[in-house]
């Protein structure tokens, strides 16, 4: 037992150091390697974390949905642990994206929040995953919680394309200031963007692994506590 | 027993319970009416503004009402543990969900039917020329609201703080229904009334997608 926890700790430290090295490299690349954007200047560099954090959030949402479907199919608790760990990370990465967005938007567009289709849809997405996490805090029995939240996670995931389509349609029918019309991306910028995404995916995997172990431990402790109560020790 | 017959029986049971007291219908009606009147205090709508914003306010009021009135759907079965009896009945579990869903859609639709003339009067809109198309939009939006609402009320019935939790879970999921139905309704109240087929198709798609999801995953909600 002691040897196992020691090797767990060692591997945690190893993977953490590796992830932080990736993140440091990504920061360096975003700040110094990527060329400066002509019109927006230095503030545009937030893009290298703003965009990849959404991509990572989508990866987390996919993981939550996969875990939820797998839980319903197999009724094995490990899938619920994966689902909740990924859902927390989805909420975290969506929050990073939604906070870095206004920091970028204010100097460039002149407003913190432009009500454009993508931002608004992402906010609705964020609300869905936060309410999923709220639901989990309000159901006590583990199996019941796993089942109910799996159904909610699946319904939320099905809703994602509908939310994006409806808000996009709504926005195209109502005139909007033209902002961020895509355009040309310098190949060096593209490379740095992918590097930053790689670093965030590494962070996602590291946190997913640690959070999963925490959830597993939590369930073991709960099991022991119930055993103690049952035997009246 | 076939799915249709079982669903019909559950629907009849739900409607019979409601018709004995009519508590849910009358309370919801008063709630939506209050919200519609209170909305007009926050801005003093001109004729154009009423046409532009009225439909959105109506749908927002209905969404709020739905997230409150769908709450008792499953909680009602807990007092005498009648859900266990339904579970033991020799019918598909989906029939229970579908029957309750249909009952909720009927309640909401009844409330809307009574409210529409009052809403038209309050916001000075003419509904008669577009009545058929308006009812179609109302129907599609209501089915979407009742489907997700009934499934989520089965979820929250087993949680704490359920009165608050149901709206929190339901409102983000229903954002597409709010947009689709209020946009379609705005079109019907514009100078040259038209029915935007994109939104009709979209609302139909929403209903079909979530009815299918309820059919696939709904039964897990009643498992012991």
C-alpha cells in the first residue's frame, strides 16, 4: 500500500513537471516567438490561450458525454468518476475562455461583451455544465447521482449543436457589427496556437487523472464510512 | 399492453387528477398573467416595440411558468410511493414518461389558449389573422418545453433544493426553444405577417431529437 502510494506520488510529480514545462514553453512561444499582430498589437497574444481553452473544453465535454453513456451502458462507477472529472474541467476551461474573451474584446472592439453568436452560445454551454455540477452536489446517494447526472450530461451534449445553430441563426437575422471575420493567419501564429493547445491538453490530462483519483478515493472513504456505520463500530 | 394504450391510460390518470382540483392550471395561469403585466412596468412599449418584444416576453413567461409547474410531475408520486406501483405495472417505463409528458403539454397548451387573447389585448396585437400559424408555433414550442421539462422534473424529483434546481437545469437547455419560438412569433406579428419555415423546421427538429432522447434514456430515471 505504502509502496503503491509512493509510486503514485512519484508519477504525479513527474507528469506535473512535464506539464508545467509544456505550459512554460507555450507561454514563451505565445509571448516571444509568435509575430506581433499588425493592428491589434500585443493584446492579440491572448488569442493563444483564449482559443485553445475552448478546444480543450470541447475535448472535456466529449469526455463527459462518453463517460456518461458508458456509465449508463455498464453501471461501473469508474465511468461516472471520469464524467464528473471531465465536467469540472469543461467548466474550468470554458470559464478561462469566457474571461480571456472580454479582456481581448475591450481594447479591440471597445466593448467587454459583444453578444456575438459564438460568445453567447458558449455562455449557454457554460451554464449547462455548471448546472450539471450543481445537480451533483444536490443528490447524495452515489449510484443515483451517477445515473441522474449521466442523463443530464447526455441531454446537454445533444443540445450543444441546437444552441449553436439557433443563436447563429438569430444573429444572422439581426444586423450585427462585423467583428473578427476570420481572415489570414500567419503560419508561425498557427504553429504557436497548436503548441499552446498541446500544453493545455497536457494540463487537461494531468488534472483529469488527479481528479479521477480523488473521486475514486472519495468513494472508497464513503464506502468505509458506511461499513463502519453498518457494523456499529 | 401496447405503448399507445399504456400512454393513454397514464395520460387519462394525470388529467383526471388535475381536473379534480384544477390547482396547477389556475396557479400557472395567474403566474404567467402576472409576469406579462409586470414586464410592461419595466418598459412602456410603443406599438412597434410591443410587436417586436411582446412575443419574446410571452415565451419567457411560459418558460418560467413551465420550469415551475412541471415540478410536481414526479414529486406528486412520492407521497404515497405510487411511482413504485407504476414501475411494477406491466407496461413499458417509457409509457409513464410519455403519458406524463403528454399531460404536461396539454396543461401548458390549455394555459396558452386562455392567455393568448389576454396577451393580444395587453400588448395590442391582432392574433386572429394568424391564429392557425400561431397555434402551430405554440404547439411545437410547448412540446419541446414539456419533453425536456418532464425528463428533468424526473431528475430533480430525486434531488434536494428541487424547486430551484429545475429552472437552473432547464433554462439553458431550452435556450434554442426560446429563440426559435419567439423569432417565429415575431414574424407572425410583423407588418406583413409571415411564418419563418426555418424556425418551424428547427422547433420540429428539437422536439423530435429530445423525444428520441427521452425514449432512449428516460427509463433509466425510474430505476430502483
